[in-house]
């Protein structure tokens, strides 16, 4: 016990240097102060050390160039093997954050964050183990991000994430192409597949007749298995076939998925319109449903102006 008391001031000084290194935006110093130890926070996806930790820290500094950690001197505890400190995490996301599911980066929002956080340092050994706790849900809200807590499976339902690409084409689609694939090999393999797939979707988006694209995925499970799909909607089947089959990016992906063994399982389908009804939107004044693409955009019931039609799909 006495040994722990004698060591407490030294541990406290080292903890202060740790916070000072963060505030100096010195990733190498942060890693060095761990002396070969490990660190995690809600954005690190588990414990990190060495070069991987330095990369993570630099990504945070890039996203928040003014990031600061202000300790609460009234909430500082030094125990026999632990240092715990409450602090205020602040900054403006004026730089990009690392992305996922094929999106390389999340663009700057220029939104400020201000979070109460807790740093817990296990300093029983010379190599520290650091847990940096802050509320991920609150961080998402302050950045206007989505942070949904969902099960992987519930009965016959399976959950995941998706994003949509639309470049403004208002024409109703009459043909849809869907590709589904399963990837084995864990998070890195699924992320690589998503990146490749996103490149194909981007190549579609500049082609004549493209309407909308959607990419969805379920992250890899404990066995390392994950799956995803790509949906592309086109004005008609002719546009789909004219831009899908000759597309070099698409041919390269087909080669990789089908012949190079990049995916465990895959299949593709093309669907063509059988019947269609007009898009209906509500009048914001009286609630009456109207054809969104009528020649004169006024409500048939009250004569109020109709808003612009939303995009298809």
C-alpha cells in the first residue's frame, strides 16, 4: 500500500503528460507515454497500440484540428493501480473523418462538439492500458450523424446499413439491377469489397439513364462473414445494358468476384418494369394526395402550391 502511495505522484505526473500530449496534438508522444501499452475509445474499434494507435490519433487530430481535453481538477482520482480523470472533450470537425462501407472519408461538418469524458488508466505495469470513455450517441447527435443501436438478427429479420447515391435525374426508373455478395475474411475483406463496389456505383452515376444507386451491407460477424448488395436504378433496360456491360470498372469487379475468389458467394439480377402508378404527394395545406408530376403543380382540392416531387427510390 505504501509503495502505491509513493508511486501515486509519479503516475499522476505521467497522466498529466499524457493529456498534455493530446492537447499538443503529438501522436508519437501519446504512444510513447503508454510504453508499449494499449488504448481504446468509442471510435477506435477496440484496443490499439503502436503504429495503429498513432494512425488513429492523427486521424482524430485531422478531423478536429482544434481538439482539446480539459481536465476537471475536482474529479481526479489516483488509486493503487489506477488513475481516473474527468475531462471536457471539445473541438470543431473542420476536417474529414475516416469513413466506412466503401466511403473513404466523412466530409467536414464544421460542427462543434463538447462532451463530458472520462480517462481511466490502468498503470499497474509500466505499459499502461488506457480506456477513454465518451458518449458515442451524444457525439453523433452533435455532429448530426446517425448512431443506431440495432441487433444483428431478430427472428427472420437481419439488420445492417445502407447509403444512397442520387445525382438529380427525375425520370422514373423502369429497370433495376441488383448484385448480392457474401464475403468471408472479416471486417477488412468486407470493407475492401465495399470500396470496390462503391467505385462501380460512382462509375454508373455519370452514365446516361442512371437514376439512383443504393449500397447496403451487414458487417462481418464473429465468424468473419458479412454480406452486401448494390442496387442501380435506370430509366430503362436499354440504358442499363448500354452502360453496365461495357463498363470497365464493372467488368473488373465481375472478374474479381467471380474468377479471382474475392467473394464467397454472389449473384446478380435485372428486373424490368411490369406496371407503374404515378407518384402521389400530399398537399401541405390540406393533405389531399396529388399526382407529383401533374402539368400544373397545384392541389386539386384547395388550389395550394405543391412542393417539388421527391426523387424515385
